């Protein structure tokens, strides 16, 4: 569009209008002069300078306004051509569907005007049901750790706990017991108890604590699917608080636990406990191993050695339930808690699985444990072997000449006073490094060999005494039960 001719025409028209206005004003000025006033001259004469000044001021103002309007028009046209904003119709820009036409240097365009592809949206037919419109579901966000069943664990610890429970919970059973408690000379009351157990194999063998079924008239085992079966006693060991039951259940309903190893446990290791506290079936709690090589007393007042201490919550009904590692393997059997109120106080105990293996192997054969004794009450585990601490007075080890720690009295001066103290002297203790030619590093290594023997059998201990290695034969004590 040509802007200059339009502006020029508008300017000429404005000048012509101003000139016509000036002539009309002059005519009016001369017509209004009163007659007889000689001293007053027409505005065409001397007093016309005032009139001309007023006209020129009007022209300047008109030209300034006109210039501003023209400047605005020119700027608007220029910006419109440079920016080219898309229209507000929401239509996408047209893109040629084929190659651009070629331009001949000496002639017009040699190819026809190209066709442009306009994207189309095909709406469903009127009256069609919404089910006929296929809308793909949104893909699941890859958040967390995929557990394979649509569940995403948010942390590695959460994934570990879920995995252990999924693999082991069907191996845990609920054990209900019925016993008679005498109330008076002729009256007895029926008492019900509750505990936990573990499926050992497809034959229906169930592992639990001795105190769970002790004194019971009737024992019932309930599986994960709710099926209940009466149980019979296979064998028991009161000293180690262990018992094995038998149920007659289909193999398809039995999921045996995976057996682990308790010889390489570490303090701080993650553990999982599953049981039936207060009758709430297959409840899981987690924690860590707080300590190792603890000793607790069984119902027979005998010491249970190498016990695992944990901080996982245990309550009444957890007894007989499995203690699992991060691979869902059995590393212990939850047995007792240290408490003054009867509730969980964060100190629980479990019998190590290596002890269970030794005891169960005899229970399945004899129904009881034929336990020999060596007469060593306590040892310290060191990097080199087992340091003997306490011996049974007059026992087999003491009779064979094994040396333990001794109490020594030492006098210490505190200011002007002299105080006598008793200290344990380990300098004279024997260090056990082998038994029957096998290396010994843990107490389980020693007990494993001893409990495989019978009373009266002889073993040979390899010990280090005052820097020298010695072989000491010992005849095991104890007696074979009837």
C-alpha cells in the first residue's frame, strides 16, 4: 500500500482549508466595522497583523497533530509487516506436503501451486458409545523398585522387607495348645495357649519351642491358609527349649523354610522376625542383631549357649517363630524376651540355627538328645581360638588338666590407702585351637563335635599353653537317658 501519496493529498487539503478559512475571516472582519469610525481600520489594513498571527498559530497546531498521526500510521504498518502474529483461530500453520516449486530465472513459476496438508481430527460418530472410543491407559511411572506384582517399593529397605515376608510367611504356622491347670484338689481348669512354629519339610514336620507345647493335652497347628491339623510330638529337648511336631497335611499346603547358617552372623546385621503375637497370625517385625554368644536359662535351668540377641519386637505368641536374614533364611528360633512387665522391651533372644540342626538331628532319630558333657562352662571367642574361662569343678575337662581363668588378688594404692581388688587372670588360660584334628574358631565348632559324640567317648583337644601347642585327650561325661 502506497502511504506517501495519501499523506501528500491530506496535506494539500489541509492547506486549502486553512486558506479558505483565512479569506472568510477577512471578509467577516471587514463587514463588522462600524460606519463613521475613521480611526478604526479594517483588519485588511494595519490591524491585520493580529489576525495573521492567530491564523499561523492554528496552522502550526494542525500540522503538529497531523504529523503525529502520520508517524503513528507508519509505525503501525511497519510493525504489522515485520511481526506477522498468528491468527486467533487456533489453526496450526500450513506446511507444504510436497517439495517447493522451482523458480525459473527468466520466467514465472514453472510448477503449479503446491497443496498444503491440514491436520484433521476424526471425532466419533454421533450416538456412538463411549466404550467404542479407545483411550490408551497412562503408562506407570518408573518410581521406586518394581517388585514384579505392580507394587513399587520406595526404598531398598522396604523392598528387602517385602521380599523376605513374601518368601517366608507361608512357612510360619500358628500353634494352639490346650492344657489342664489344677484349681483345687478335685477341680482343674482348661487353659489355652498360643505360639508359633516353622514348617521344616514336606513330610509335615514342624519346629517350635519346648515351652510352647510343654504340659499340653492337645496341640493344633494352623497353616497360612487357615487349615488346622492336630499335631503329635516327635521329640523334644527341654535343655535347649526345642521340640519337633508332626502334622498330616497335603504337600501342596506345606512350604518349608529355607535353612541358613548362624556361624557368620554379625552384630548390626538386619533381621526379620515373623510370628503370632497375641494370636495375630504371621506378624512381621524387623530389627538388627544386638549381640552374639549370649547365654539364657531354659525351663530346666540349663544354660543355652551361643544365643542371638535382637532388638526386633517380640511378644507373647512369638515363641517358636523364625528369625530370618535378608535372604529369608532361618538363622534362629525366637525364644524369649528380657522384660519386667511382660511386654516387649527391645531385648529378644533366639536360639541359633546351627544349634537347632544338631539337636533336631537327634530328635528325629531318638526323640531326645543324648548329650555328653565336656565340663567347660564358658569360653571367650578370639581371633586365634577359644580362650577357656570357667570349668565345671571336678568335670571331665578339669580332670584332664585343662586350665581356665583364675581370680587373682591385687593391691592398689589410692592416695594414702591401699585397696585390695579381685581381678580375672587370663594369662594362665588354655587357648583351644582344635578338636579331633578340626580347627576351632567359634564355640559352635566345639559344641558341634561334642554333641555328635556319646557319653564315654574320647576326644582330643589341641590347645596353646604358655606359647606351646599341646594335645590333651578328654573322656566325655554325662549319661545316656533311658
